[in-house]
């Protein structure tokens, strides 16, 4: 007997944002911080990055309930020079801390041409493309790095050594959607390994490894991703640890691999950079030339096995437009989890549109 797989429900983005914020506020966040965190999740969901979308709400509620994330964080901005600052997050959720850092970077870059803001002691940053996109929305170039807990192999090392630390760059354009590069230093995301395990699908060659670092395509044996491009991804992750954690005086890698039990406590650090094109010749000229560059790329001959030529962020912007109009699809399991949290916390579920 065949069974019809459960369907995803479609929920309007605004309703999902309001609902997620209400849950997070019940979880202990202030109304402002709850709204900020929900906005990051919905942004990811709109763009099709579902692994960092609404599915994260129950996980963040757990982080708050366990005290891993600090609902009443005392966030401080430290600075000794106009073009740089450090946001001490006091274990605030990543969306709260990095949104504050992005806005601080923009404010300072307006005065100095370029500004960098480090983030110390936050937890799970979410989709870092959101923060550099927030900078790009103000007409500036946004660059971001994040370092976290070691969960990925390193070339030549037995077992997990470094983090799947991501990089994101957003460049504003005049008529095109901004270029948005958002990538991890891993060949495959941890979420993809879990999905392969659930479906019994073999993993790609060289994408994942067993606990001792042996490459495997068996999702049942895979416990960690391997670095993108081998030594290249390994080196990038280590460099990002130096540019974030070590730079702000909160090393993760060294303490994780030490004998100190506190070294295994979950935390993340980040660095956001804002570059004002006005300081390099002019914003209008810059965005016009960005448009020309992107148009030139899209005008190049299309390979026989390709359906088109795309620049980073273009397709996810199209997905966002479609989901913004039709609603965000929420998988059955995520909907069940949200329903359970809504009943537990006394929050009204949003009404699906399909």
C-alpha cells in the first residue's frame, strides 16, 4: 500500500515573522531582539536557505532554555579608534549581536570609508549572508567571517580539527539584485549529511568523513564534513579563526583542543567589514560598473549542459521574490515542531495559505 508523503504548508512571510518573534519573546528575548532574530530566520527561509530558516526557531528556544544563549545579554561596544570596534555579545543570540555589529560597521564606514567590527562571545550566528546584505542595502559593500566550534576535518589531521567557518560578501548594484556570496569552508553542510542519512542516499566522494577522519560516502558512518578543496578549505577556516576569535581575544580553536573543559562550551565569534564606495571614487559610478560587470557575465555563451549563467545570490533573490508573493513552504516536521512550541508557549499559529 502506497502512502502520500505529507505536504509542506505555505505561510505568508510576514505572518511567519510575527509568529516566530512571538515564540522567541516567550522564550525570554526582548520584543526588539525577538523581532531581529525572527527577521534573520525569515530572510533565510525566503531565499531558500531552509537549514537556517524557520527550522531554527525551536533550536534557539532550546538554546535560551538551557542558558547557552543569554536572553538578557549585556551587549557592549568597545572601541579605541573610529574605524574599528568590538561588540562583546555576552552570549547573545548571533542574530542580535551581528545585526548590531552590521549597523555599527555601516555607521563607522560612513565616516571613515571602511570600518570593521568584531563580535566576541555570541552563539550560533545564523545565515551570515543576512548581515552583509544588510550592509549592502545601505549602499556599502559587506564582508563577513565567522568562526565556531571545531566540527570539520583538516588536511593531515585525524578527526575533527577546525570549524566549517563561513565567508559572506555582498556587493550592491544599481539595477541588478546584489551579488551575495555566502559559503562555508566545508565541501558539504552538516545538514546535508543528516538529510542523506535520513534518505539513505550515498554522499559525494570526498565530502564527509568518519569520526577518525577517514573519507566515506556512507551517510551512516559520516559524522563530519571535509574541507572544501582540501588544504584550501582547511587554510581558510584556520585563517578565519585568527581573523575573528583570536583578533577579539576569544580564541576557540586552541582552547577546544586543550585540557580545559570550558574549551568545549559552545560559542562563536565574527568579523564584519563595511566598505563605502563613496570613499573610492563614487557610489553611482561603482554600482553602474557592478551592473555592467554582472550583465557582461550573464551575456557570455552558455555551456551546453547549463540552463543559464548566474552570479552569486541571483537565484536565491528570485526564490525570495517568489516566496514573498506565494508564501514560505514549511516542511511537515518543522510545522509539527512549531505547533508543539506554540501550544506549549500559548502562541497562536499563523494561518497557512496552502
